[in-house]
């Protein structure tokens, strides 16, 4: 044997020779200490860990809270009898536990006043809360829990009992959570214990024997404590059921309404088509020349109004089949459109002794939008101006706004609108108070205008003063202004 060769432990017994095996390097304790510190910070119990030399290695968050900013290396060391004085004058009994390699730890339970405070908070809740430890043993139940199970004794007599024992005591008292507990209690206990240990179901709903609905949620804390939180949801269930029945009723009513609209559209089309046909015949003088040329204009006006009504009927029917049909964007010559609609309203204005005036912008205004909807908005505003205005003038004007948009304004010089009524105009079916000077409307016109202008990304602005009149303005955004076609 080579005398210079290093001795190998055990070689003299085995006869083996060889190089000395490399000793394992010491493990870096920093990651383990960090993981341990993270776990300790989750505990309600205060914990301080000291090494063999008495140097503090870690004090968890609960202990630092108990000590209220004092140095835990000094303030966490209890008296020889285990008493630890806290900064607020309270005392707790701390435990000293030896660890490996001469290290030791101090465990400081939460002060009783903190426990009492937490219990008082939980006892104020209507939700039942019960806690079990990692071994399925009872820890705590709030006041609502004991009201839910009045047959159970106080917590002092329940602490330490297993979940299975609690179930059996409940069954023995005749408090059945479901039918299985009554007819096959053993199967019920086995099922509930298996669900509890597996944390399943994490959330469930059921109806109690008294007809109340409850939601139960199981929560597992990082320390292994299992919380069962039970909330009564009878009222919520009742509201959901009412909503479900309301939804079904509305769907049935919608089906009836849609059927009515389809039949109405069919009934309107036939006579309207006849009106349009005869109006064209008169306008084109099919059966001979008209002695009074004005009749030709009236026939054209009848055709225009009938076509507008026919378009409305078609849109109603289309809305039943396609509720979200897109706008029919097209370039609209506002001068031509507004002039035609002024002619439509002219007979109504003449009968009311009102003159109509149209003021166009110096620069021709062309709008990108749905022409039928724009006509509808203008007709509604003009007819309102004629209906609610006094003898005088109802004017309609078009101007280019500073931001590049277009504004169409209808102004009357009628009785005006009170501020409280003005604030609600445009609400569906809202009608302001009727008076000899101001007849009640249907409550639909302005509501329709607001919906149609909103589809064009614009808005309806109404200003009014009692005794002076009202101005209604359709404001279209700049992106709907188009260059006049060449």
C-alpha cells in the first residue's frame, strides 16, 4: 500500500482502496428560511425564531403586530414564567420550544381581546360560519351557525369534535339537511365526509326542509383550516324566479306584437299601393289633362307622403325580422329633402294659420345618413312646431357648425315649455300637461327623434322659454358631413 495515499474510512475493513469521496457541500439555508418565513407570516400566532447564539433570525407579521413596533429581538423574550408583556399593557403566556442545533422558537398566541373582537364581528353576521382544523376537528362556529343548529351545545363543548361526529349529532337531533339523511343516514354521512375532505363541492345550493334556499361555500386557508360559509339566498332565488317568469312573459308578448306588426304591415301595403298608383295616374294625367295644374302638385304630394308611410311600414316589418339592421347610409341633399317635407306639412300649417319658412346655409349642405330616418325626424319636429305654436311663423334652418358638423333647427314662437317638462321631453310616452294653448301629444314623437338621431351619432337639443317659443336642433357629427356631389 502506498503510504502517501490518503486513508479511506472503512477501507481497512473492506480491503478497498481508492480516492476519498467528495463530502457534500452544505445546503444554502436562505431559500428554506424564506419559504418558512412566508409560511409563518400567514399564521395568527406570533412566532420568533432564535439561533443557538440567541440572535433573532425571524419574527413573523403577527408577532410584530402584537409588539407594535418594538424590537422583537428584545421585546419577544418572555419572563421566566412565560409571561410576555405587550406594549398596550396586556399580557399573554408565551411558549418556548427547542429546535435543532440549539435554536429555539417562541410562540405567542393572539391576545384574548383580539379573539373576542373577531368573534364579536363574526357573531354580527347573518351568514353562518364554522371552522374545522386540518384534521377535520371543530374550532369555531359563529352565532348565526348556532341559531341554524340550535340543538348543538356551546363551542366549549364542541371544540375538538370531528366533522363526522358533528353530522351524527345533527342527524340524532332530527335536523335533516336532505332526504338522504333521514332515509339512509350512513350513506349520507359517508357522502358528506368524503365531500368535506375533498373540498367538494366548493360551492353548492340547496333548499332546506323549511323551504329556504341556502348557498354553501367551502374555503380552505393556507394553514389547512377549512371554513364552511352558509348564506341564505331565498330572497335572491325569489327575485331570479320573478325575473325568469317576467322574461318568459315578455318573450310571449313580443311574439304576439311581432305577429301583429307583420299582419298590420300586410294590411297597410294593399291600400297604400292603391293610393300610390292612383296618385301616379293623376300626376301623369293618364286619363286626360287636369284643368287646374295645382292638382298635379297635390297628387305628387300624396304620392310622396304615401311612399313615406309605406317605407315606415316596411321598416317596422324589417325591424321584427332584423332588430339590429344597419343604417342605410346615403348622401342626402338637405335643401331638397327639407323643402319636400315643408311641403308635406304645409296643409297642416295653413289650417293652423301658421307660415312656414326655410333658411338654408350659404354653402350647400349634404349629409351622410338614412334619408327615411332624417325625413321622419324633420317631420316630427315640424309637426310639433305647427301643433304647439301660435299663429305666426315656424322656421327651419340649416347651418354648418364650427366643428364641421351640420345642425338642423326648427323654431316656433308658441307657448313654450316649462323647465320641469323640458327636462323630461323625449322620454318614451311622456306627455307634458295639456292646456288650451298646448294640446297633449302621444308622447312618442320626440322619443323617436332621440332614438333616430342617436343612430346617427348625433343628439337632439331643445331650448324653450315660456311665452316665447321653442327651438329643437338636430346636431349631426362632423363625420356625417359630405362634400356635395359634383
